[in-house]
C-alpha cells in the first residue's frame, strides 16, 4: 500500500470530524508563528544590548529592555501553552473517535463474511486479532501524531525557513538544501527497514496465534508431557523475532548517526556564513543566534523524520492487513430477497459438488430430498460429508456445482436472515458466550420473557440444576460443565422454536440420563417440523423417516431403516458397529434376566 492509497482509505474516517480538523489546523498556524518569537526576541535582545554598551545610562535603559522581552516571552509562552493543549486535546480526541470508527467498521464487516473467510488458514483467530489490533493502533497513532507532532513541526519549519530567507537569501538556501539531503537518507532508511518490518508483522501474528493455541490445548499438552516441545516452538519463534528486532535496531542506529552528522554540518555552515556576514557588515551580531535558532526549528522536523517514517511504514504495513480484511468483498455473504411466509421445509439437493477453501473435496454429486414434517437422518463415518450438507443448507457455504432448493426456490434467492430465523441448529459442541445463563438462552429470542426462558430450560432438562446454583440464571454460563453447556444451547434452540431443525450430534457430550432426557425433549419438538439429524445414536437413527448413508462425500444408500439395513452395505456396517460398541447382546441378556 502506497501513502496515497493509505490517504484515500483513511480520509473518510477523518473528514467526518471536520470541526476537530479545522480547529487543529488553526491552532497549528498560530503555534508555528509563536514558535519563531524566541529567535526574533533573541536577535532583538543581542542587537539592543550591543547598542547599549556604547551609551552612558545603559543600566537603566537595560532594565526597560529586560521588562519588555520578559513580558513578550511570558505572553508567548502563555499563548503557546494554550495552543499546545488544544493541539494535543483535539488530536487525542480525533484519534479516539477514529479508533472507535475503525474498530466498529471492521467488526461490522467481518460479521458479513462467509464461514470460508474464517476457516482459511491465513485467517486464524490469533492472526486476525493481531492484524486488526495492530492496524487500528498504527493508523490511529498516525492520525494523532500527524495533528500533534508532524503538522506543527513542518508548519514551524516552513515558517522558520521563510524567516531565514527574509533575513538573508544565502542562509535560507543553506537550510533549504539540507532538507532534501536529510529526506533522502531517511527514505533509504525506511526502504531498508520495510522488509524487516513485514517479517516482524508475520512473527507477531504467529506469536499471538501460538499463545492462543497453547492456552486452548493446555490439557492435551500436559497429558502428553509435551511442554518442552511447545516451549521450543515458541523459543524458535522468539529467536527469529529477536534477530529481526536487532537487525532493525542496527539499521536505525547507523542511519541516525549519518543524519546527526548531516545536521551538524548544517549548523557549522550556518555559523561560518553568518559570522562572515557579520564581519563584512551585512548582518548584526544578533543575527547569528537568530539564524541558529531558526535552523533548529527547520531541522527539528528533519530530526523527527525517522520516527515519522517509522510510524508511516508501520501504518502502511499493518494497514495492508487491516484493509485486506475490510475490503475482502468477495467473501461477503450473499443474500437474496425472497421470503416465504408459509415455509414448508422441503429441501432438494441436485448434483451438488463442494470443496472447502483449502481444497479439501467434501461432497461429490449429491442428490437428496429432505421432505417437510419428516425426520431425515444423515449417517456416515467421520469425513463422509454429513456436517457439510448442513452447512450448505444453512447457507454457511455455497456449492461449486449443482443447486439447492427450498420449497422449489433456489437457496441463493432466499433472504439469508429470514432463512436462518426459520432454522434451529444444535451442534455437537455449541458455542457458549461469555455471559450469564439467562443471556445465553435469550440469544434464541432476544425479546423473550423470563418465563419463556425458564420454560425453554425445563424442556432442555436444565432448569432444576440452574435453580440449585447460588446465582441461578445469573450464573456465568462458561462456569458450567460441558454437558450443562450443551443443554443451555439446546434450551436456546427451544426458545427460538423454528420450523426447521438441524441436529448435528446434539447429545454427543451428554451422559446417559441426560441423553435420554434430551431425546424425549427433541422427540417432542420434532413433531410437525422438518428435521435433519446427524447422530451415532442407534435410537435416533431408527426413529428417522428416511436415512441417507454417506461415504467419502457420496451417497451410497437411502431408504427407511428396514430397507437400507437389508441392503447390507455402508449403513448396515455402521449400524452393526454401533450396536457392538453398546454391547447390545449383553444388555439384552440383562433385560431378559
């Protein structure tokens, strides 16, 4: 990303606060002239004192001079204090507002993206967080520093340079010539650091993702005694990061030394030239200090060029990633406008082919029907494509080939929000938000009454357990066990009360008694609804009106339980294996006894 591209991207976020920008510019203009008063007063003071040395009443006249310059300098400092306060306050206010807008914009944007965006290896949660945080931080710091540091410094430099030219053309020319030399050195420094900074961004993203991975996997790490391996992985990354930082510092120090040397050459030339002009009678003695102070005002922003370039490059590098996230329009979820108020729930998949963004082939030539008010089961080994079908039916992904119809209308034509309001989704491991039990259940229907929430909890057989908790429904949901959290998620679905239900191993993490309780509740909610269930539970499979047996992304068999079992294929193999895993024969003997 170039500086011009960055300017175009950040401009809309800044221009909406025109009043702040205009106020800051006015204060900058006032401050840039006030900054030159010290140089003007010093020249006036030296010249006046030089003249007073030749008069008899120099002490009394000197007191008048001291009073005058004291009043002027104190007034200048008072004005400059208010100007600096205004610049810093408005600059910080602008930074805070822009940071808020940037953060909210990217949040609103990523919420519109398809799941393929989040499942991409390049968009792991830790990496995304680092890109967003660093992008916003560097962009807002650049905006703030532009109005607090960069703009005032360069305004001061331009005004100081104008005063130098006004006093003497040749002295002004010396100051002007050194600016581009310093700029070229700083630019070369920035180009040298560009590659190292991009590596630094990559290392920081990997570091952030690595820490998150350790925290999420800590139980597995400890159970296998792999602490040393994980530590070594992070150590290798830290060493690469350290080497990169040292190379960056080394380059900075080298170029800083060169720039300091160039600046001092400028000071020496100014002293020699002004001294010559004084001795030749073209300039007063006060002009020497006058030009040195003015040159200091010119060189001040030049001394800051390195820091400004650093921040600019940080903004350019990290804004690339930030705006890549923000402008990934090809990943936005597509939504039609069709809404069927009398939705029946009749799905048809015709010649559907689907591969995940990473290239993994998931489904091949899928043809199936999910009839309304019936229970359809999807059966198959892990990786057979069962969950992928549900993801397609919920419009989380779109097939590369084939079509999906709902009540005879293409799923692409449906309004996505309307469609998902008609679907209840219960997964093997449902997400529980960082909030209370009540808040998590209410997620199914935000305007639900507390009585409705309690009723949903009762249907999920979790109400009595909640009542026994010290804080009841105000207990943090993340403090519950895995099985309890699953029932909270199921209660959330009961509260939503949709006409279409997708169940993906809904009782996999529950104990036997809880499984039976939830099965009874699910049996009740299944009535008069379109239900698609994925389960390894024999009881739930047998209950299905129609079953599809999948293997390696293809449908091998279909029919009701008796029909498909007699085929002696994939379904029979899975069903028999499930029965043996439950030790059905021994269970049957126990019941016989």
